[in-house]
C-alpha cells in the first residue's frame, strides 16, 4: 500500500513536471506571436502612412509639371477658347497641388518632412505671383518672345525651386521607408532570436526537470528496494534478503562444493532490559548488537535481523570444524557489557547453528534447525549449540511438558523443598524459602528453571503459584503448632503481578491455613515489578496492607531504578547468589554486596544473602551487617520430612519453646 502510494506520488510529480514544461512552451509561443503581430502591425502602419505621403508628394510633383506645361502652352495658343481651357487646367492643377500639400500637412510628419514642407511653402510664396503674372501676360499679351523670356528667366527657375523641394520630400520619404523597413527587419530578427533563446531555455528547463524527475525516481526506487530488503532499525538484511542470500549460498555451495553454516541468535535478557529501561535504550542496544556482529564476521558473511532480538548470520564457506571458534567469537563480542548512562548492561546471547549441506536441505529448514539448536543452547545455558537430530525430540519434549504440567499441578506431581534462612544475630533459623520441584513420572525430579517459563508460556503460572502458596501455608501451619515459628517465602513470577485477584486469593489461603500474614513473605524479582509497574504497585500495596512481607529477589541482576524501588512497599532485599558466591574471590562482588547491604539499610529494608556456601562467607556477611542468609553452608533446599529432621538436629535450629516446656 505504502509502495503504491509512493508510485502514485512519483507519477503526480512527473505529470506536474510535464504540465509545467507545456505551460512554459505555451506562454513562450503566445509571447512570441504577440511580438510578431506587433512588429507586423508596426510595419503595416509605416507602409500605409508612407504610401499616402509619397502619393501626395507625387501628386504635388505632377501638378507642378502640369502647371509648367500649361505655362509653356498658353503663349502659343491663339484661340481664346483654347486659352481659356488651358487657364482652367492650370488653375485645376494649382488646386490639386494645394489639396495635396494641405493633406500632407495634416498627417503625422517627421521634423525633416515639416522642414521641407515649410521650405516648399516659402518658395511657393515667392514663385506664385510670378507664375500668375506670366499666365496673365499669356492671356492678354501677344508678345510671345517677351513671355517666353519671362518664363525662362523668372517663372521657371522659381517653379523648379518648388519642384526641387518636392523631389527632396519624395527622396526623404523613400529614405524614411527604407529605415522603417530596416527597423522592422531588425525587430523581426530580435523577436526570432528571443523566441529561439526562450525556446532553448524552455527545452533546457524541460530536460532539467526530466533529469530531476528521473533522478528522484531512481532514488525512490532504490529507497523502496532498501526498505523491502533491509531492517530499518539496524540497517542489517531483513528476513526477505536473508532468504535470498540463503538461496544464493545454497547455489554457490552446490557449484563450488563448499559447506556453509547458519547461526541464529537470541539475546538472553533483552526483554527485561527493554521493559525496564525503555524502548529507546532497547533500540540502541539492538543497533549495537548489529554493529558488533558485523565487526566480528567476515565481509562475505551476511548478518540479518529477523525482528525482536533475533539475529541470523550466514557464514559463507564454513567448515564444520571451525564452527566452535566462530561461535565463541560472536558470543564474546555480544557478552561484552553494553554501556548506557554510566550503567553497564549485560545482555548475553544464545546461539544455535545449523550446517549446509550435511544437516539441512533448504533455507527454511536451515533456519528451523538453527532455531531448535538455539533453544537448546538457551536451556542449557551453554552459549551455543550445534544442531543435532535428537534436539528435535527435546523441543518436541517441551511441547509435551507443557501439556503434562497442567496434569502435574492437579495430580500431585509437584512438591516443595524448603531452604532455611538464618538470622545473623541469633544464628538461628527464622524462615524457609519454598522452592517448587516437579517429580516427573519419566524424567525424575525437575528443577524450577526447567518448567517455570513453560508454566508462564502455557498460562499455568496462576494455578502453579496458587498450588505453591496453598501447600507452603498448609505445611507451615503444623510447624507453627509444633512451636517452630518460622516464616515461609514464596516466589512470585512476573505474570502473577498481572493478576488483580492475587491479594484476595492469598487472603483466603491465609485464612484457610490459619497462618498469620506476617509469617508469609512474597519474593518478586526487580524486573517482574518493572515489567508491570502500575498493576504491580497496586497489587504489592494491597499485600503490604494485609501485613504480608515483601522481598525483592535476585537484587543486583536487574535494572530497576532506585527512585522507583523507594516507592515500592517492600521490606527486604535478597542479594543475588551470583555476587555472594564470588565475593571471597572477586573484589567487585564484595563491593556490590557491601553497598547493597548499606543501601538496603538506608532505605529501612532488611537484607538476606543467598548462595552462602562457606563459613567465611557467612562470617563476612555477619561483619557487613547482613540480616539473614541462606545457602548450602547452612542448609540445602529439602523436602518437608528432611526439613523436620534438620529442624530437630541442626545447630542452626533450637528446639522450639513449647516442645521444650512439654519435655519438662
Ligand atoms: P531463587 O528464588 O533465587 O532461589 C534460590 C535458588 O538458589 C534455588 O534454586 C536454590 O536451590 C539455590 N541455592 C540456594 N542456596 C544455594 C547455594 O548455596 N549455592 C547455590 N549454587 N545455589 C543455592 P532453585 O530451587 O533451583 O530455584 C531456582 C529459581 O526458580 C528460584 O530462584 C526462583 O526464582 C525460581 N523458583 C523456585 N520455586 C519457585 C516457585 O514456586 N514459583 C516461582 N515463580 N519461581 C520459583
Ligand atoms: Mg527466591
Ligand atoms: Mg534469588
């Protein structure tokens, strides 16, 4: 749809370009035609007025000639009638002359013309009386010799002076006409040149527009191709381009008889970081992952992003023996901490690898196999896994596990192990953490890591948590009755914090079991709260109001903001075992443990350390002011019977007061 709109937009722009060129050409033609019409009109005007003037001047010239002729004819005529007729002709020519001259004077005249006409008037005034006198002599005097003498010596020279001026006038008019024609020609040439110039300009403009439009079109076509083939966030190949590259690799591999590998990876903690630190940070991390992968592999390898936090690398010409080295190289690159606003973020990745042609026959199968291997890598926590046939069973096994889990919750295949929590002050057990186990009929005991995520994915976490809470409270109640006033801690999953019924359900379970709310602790991870801050806060506030103790589990591994933590109604922090277990050898971990304890105390919270495996750790934690500890050193998670035994025998457990009194 978007592409169709872009095509339409381009079409509109091209059409618009052509309309502009056409309009320009039209406007130029109109201007040119107007110029030509104007030049024509000017020429026509000049021609017409000059024609009239020349005609009038010619009339004057001919009238002068006729009158000169009459002047010469009159003296030789004897018949009075003939004379009379000749005089009339003479006078008529005089009238014609005056008429022509008057009309000339009334026309628009150039200064030169006016000057000549003035001169004509002047010489006419001088000549007229003499010519008149000669005519009268010719009528009344018979002395022809005298008359001709007078004509020759006086009248004709004056008459010729007029004729000369009239000729000058005619000459001037001819010259003027020639100039006008020349001007008109120049004007034509100018118009023609202008038209040629403008036409060329329009053509060049049209060509420029065409070049611009075609460049834009090419650019857009390239952009569309890029959009269709590349991931806009990272600039890496997208799924479509990946498939094309895979097909190409398969062809190359067949032709050159070389194997290649497909590595599919998924970031281990991306969702958590994205939920906690926000999408902008998430996007930047995804870009950084892309950059690191590109830097790690060779130029001929293809790095693609499938979406979310999944990446694929097509490793060109890859010998299966080289796979571990390249897999480790990629994992090392991705394991390096990421930095954001002075925070160091560990993402980690799991990588699944499939091989062509030894394992899979086509592009889709290569991706499917790599996906299964990746899943295995994630589960095992080994970083990477190479695809193997039997993994298919494992992944199918997970599907069947999901359906079996529902059954397991109802049919008593789940059980709880309890791990003691020891108070540093009294050195005595004060609480238990309930940890769920699944005694699978075929697979034996399964640790929660193997099925908690499955339960979340299958929508079973609500009933699982309900089962754990109910069992823990029902098993704690008899302990209380026996005088072991211990608290029990139950782990909640992130999804439980979406369940607004949870506080009411817990209230009912407390009532049923008769356990006081103060004896129940609920453990939630930082990321679980951050993933759902609004509902989470409402649920936790309600539980706090009921008197239940709230603890933040695995503290230090998430990215919660302290400002937010302060607003939570929690009572306790549990330092993650990864820091505690290493604190004796790793100075950084020791610093984290120490500062977490101080931080918790400053916020008015109690601190529990997890993963205490040695006496040194126990002692050191005591010195640092840690309130409670749990770990293999004091007691491993145990089934209820074993726990009862431990409670009776362990030095961490004093015989209960009422039992002691009963014995007395
Ligand atoms: P967690 O809540 O942090 O539980 C502590 C884990 O650390 C337990 O693993 C425990 O066996 C182990 N641990 C205790 N002391 C030591 C020690 O000294 N050294 C070492 N290496 N490990 C120690 P477990 O039982 O496998 O549980 C793993 C996680 O599964 C728990 O981590 C918790 O997040 C989750 N989980 C357990 N039970 C439940 C449950 O009922 N509901 C939910 N939602 N999650 C549960
Ligand atoms: Mg816990
Ligand atoms: Mg923990």
